[in-house]
């Protein structure tokens, strides 16, 4: 519904289009879900803002049809496996980034300027040790530990912000660094 509303509003802004990017955080790695799960580098720019170097943005010029195609492509590329709790369980945190960009050709060596952006985040669910059966492989168990560690780090950042602390411990996990 949010995407439908966004495209309805974009009809009144003919010079702008929507660029969509999707990535996942799997363990401590960041992967581009719209570019063959290519591993991305997370680097701070000169202003101290974290940038995902090489993240692909796909323009959705045809509206909802493009958006659905792009989101399905990213969803299918996401890391999943069967666990003791679910037949299909996401093994990563995922983000979908929306940017309003100017239509038409621009300098290919420079990113298109953004006129607005927002993100939707899908956090992997916490993993219960009780759901890890004897037949759960070590990779799935390790993924569960990494998911829990990153969710705990996110909780600590939120707590620090809520308490008005001057420092939020965002470097404890890749998830909190990227967010």
C-alpha cells in the first residue's frame, strides 16, 4: 500500500522517478540483493556517513509493475533455510531503500542526486536455542547466534538513544552500523 501511494504521488512529479535498492546483512557481510548477491563494502564518506559502495539502484519508471518485479527479485535472492521453528526462515536482515531521483540521463560517473529517501527494514527474527534440534546443522546454529547478537546490539543502541546518552554503541554489529 505504501508503494501504491508513493507512485500515485509521483504522477504529479514528472521530473522524478523512484530508484529502489535492496540489500541483506548476512552475518557481518552486506550483500546487494539486486546485483547477484554481490558483497558490498560499508565505508564512511568524508562526512562520516556510512555508504554501501557498489549498491545498485533500479529505477522503477513503469510504476507498480516495475516495483513488484524488483522487490520479487530481491526477495528471491535473500538468504533463507529451514529451521526447527519454520520451513523457510530468513537468515538475514534485509533493507529496501527508496530514493526519489531526477529522470533522464546524468553523468554516469556521479550518483544521481536524491530529492528524498526512506528505508524499510525487515529484521530476522530472534532465534531460540530450544528450536535448535539435534539435526540442525552448525551453519544454521551459527546464523542464529549472529542474528541474536545483532538484535541485542540494536536493542542497546535504542536503549542508549532512549536514555539520552551521548554515545550509542552502533559499532557492535554490522546491522547497527548500516542503520
